[in-house]
C-alpha cells in the first residue's frame, strides 16, 4: 500500500507541477522578453508582442530582492501595452557590483541605488513612446520617489510598501501608494500621511494633468512580500497608470499565486516518493532524539543563549549583509545544541560514510536543483555568481554545525513528538531575540523570517522523509546545510 501511495503522490505531484508551470507560461503569451545592456547592471525588457510603442515603466525591486520578484507586474503591464523594464540594483541578484554603504551609511547606499536607477531609466527611455513611469517595492519605493521628485519627466509613480520621503503636493507626479493589509500599522500610517492627513483609502485626490494625482490603498490579505503577487496591487497599479496615460488595456492581471502554489507544492510533494531512491545507510533508524522531559533544555537553551553570547562578538568579516552574523548564529546554535545532546547522553552515528555522502548529494540536489531552478526563474536570483560563489563555503561553516546538531536532536526512535517543528520555531525566535537586542544592526533579519519559515518547513518535511529512507539524520543535515548556505550566499545583498 505504501508503494501504491507513493506512485499516486508522484503522479499527482507531477500533474501539479505541470499545471502550475503551464499557467505561468500561459500568462506570458503576447509578451516578448529580452535582455537590456546597461553596463554591469542585469536588466530585462517586457514588451507587447505586437511591437507597439507604449509608455515605459521601470520596475525596481526591494532590499535583498532581485528583478525576478517583480515579474508579475512586468508581465501584467506588458500584456496591457506598456514596455516594462526590470533590473538588479548594486549588491542584489546578479549585479556584480557591491552596494556601497550597506546599512551603516544610508547616504552612500541611497546614492549608489539612485545612480543605478538613473542609468536604467536612461537606457529604457529609448524603448517606448517617450512617456515614463516608475514602480518600486519597499526600499525601491523610497528610492524611486527620491529620484523622481526633481524630475517632472516622470509622469506617474507607484510605490509598494514604501515610506515616501521628500514627497510634496505635486512631486513626484501622480503618486499611488499601496501597502499590504497585513503589514505593520506604522508602515500603513506612513504611506497614508504621504497623501495627506485626511486621506481616505481608495479615493483619488488631485488631477492627473497637473501631476497632483494622489491615491492610497491597502492590498487585502497580504504582507510585505505577498503584495508582489496581490490582485489588488496589480489591479490598482494598472488602473492608476491607465488613468495617467489615458490608456485602456485588456485588463489582464498576472495573478500567479495559485500557479506558484501548485508548482512548489508539487515539487515538495514529489520529495516523498523520491526519498525511496536514497541509499540505506544504517540497518536500524538512529538519532539522538529523547522525550520532552529531557529534551526541553536542548530545545530552549541555545535559543536564548546564542543571541546573548553573540552580543559580545564585534565586527563584520564577510561582504554579505548580515551573512557573517547569521553564520555565527547558526554555528554557535549548533555547537550549544551538540554539547547539550552530549551532556544528555545522546549516542553517535554508526552509518556507512559512503552511503551518507550519496544520500546527502541526493538531498542537496533535490533542494538546490528541484526547488532552486524554479526559485531562480520565478521568485528571486538563486545562482551564486562571481564573488558570491566563494561565500557558499563560508556560510556552510555556520549552517553545517546547526543542521547536524538539530537533525540529530529531533530524529530517532525515542524522539519527542513535534520536536522538529519546535526546534525550528525556537531558532526563528532566537533570531527575533537577536534583533530585539540590536535592532539597528539586525533589523533586516525581521524581513527574512517569513522566508526562513518556508525554508525550514520544507527542510523539516524532507528531513523526516530522508531519515525514514536512509535510517540516519546525517544525509538530510548535510544536504540541507549546503542548500541553505547556497541560498544565503545567492540572495543576501553584497556590500562593500
């Protein structure tokens, strides 16, 4: 029955992957995508297949993002007659130039970001009918507004989840502010005040012809990242731009959340039947897991002690924003967990090293190729190019101790029920505690917590499947440590 169930799950997973991929591909019908040469800045152009020259919209991603994150807006606008241009800011995605200033020098960072935006706008301006608009998310919402304030040639602005610095009654021209309904209240209030003290949601103020158009709206049911795939955000943005430019497209919206859920849900479900291909590394299932009466110390002490101890560690040693801190956090967390497991008398592995290595390669390949290719094409840059490549082993020095200790602690015949999700949750709480202790330096970690929750959920499920198949937690621990090190090196911003 188990074999039959795995075959059924595999077929359903492949069907979900196929359906999700087909829906994502179908959304691009009528859109031509090409690369754009802007020096070292990677950029892509989305234009109607008809070749008609419409207004140009430069679409800018947020902090720690890349141009792939903005595809839903680019495709939506291209399907409706606009020429949309996406790109990677310095230090982000596949842009090889580190971001000046990082988080320590706001003026230097803003200058580098606005300079890159200006170069992309100049190159993109030759592609359309001479009219120009900008759209930015999070960090980029503020950057594009700053850049547009002294430039009346920017006819319209869409700011997603931004604060809106230096905004006046008529500059930037025709400003739409969108914030996720699940985003923090202070961010919603800041965006509302940009429009005016008596602003009502979804009410348009001012006039398009003199540039005083202003509007504020909440995107229902989404947070800081979800707004990039929100029907409300896409519809409001398209309607705003059509109003400014006096256009009427076909109303197509690239609402890809369901297709992405099918694709990634299918990829995750496929992991269960694929785990049967992993080699058995030990005769009987092994692991150091123990009952909650003995395990709660192992689960909680590292979560509290790690951020407290790291308060004593100074400085930055990697050109990856917060990569050095996260590597240290993972490494110390793993060492403390391992010491506590040793103190509690956990045994050692008797697995065959060759089969452990083969299993680890299989787990890593599934995580980095199965998920990685789809992530790189559809969500965010996932390929560690240039300087990022040598950062993978540096990050592995942190992720490997943590995964080895954690997987050993939550697996085994006597492991506490729900131990695996409990330790993953404790790790995320530990990161939040670190932010609370040093918010100025570590606030960015708050942004990545939802993404880390997704990764750790996937790793937890695959880790259990791998343990059942191989008999040991080691292949999943090694494979996932490599996959997370790869992901962090590929996605965190490069800084000088």
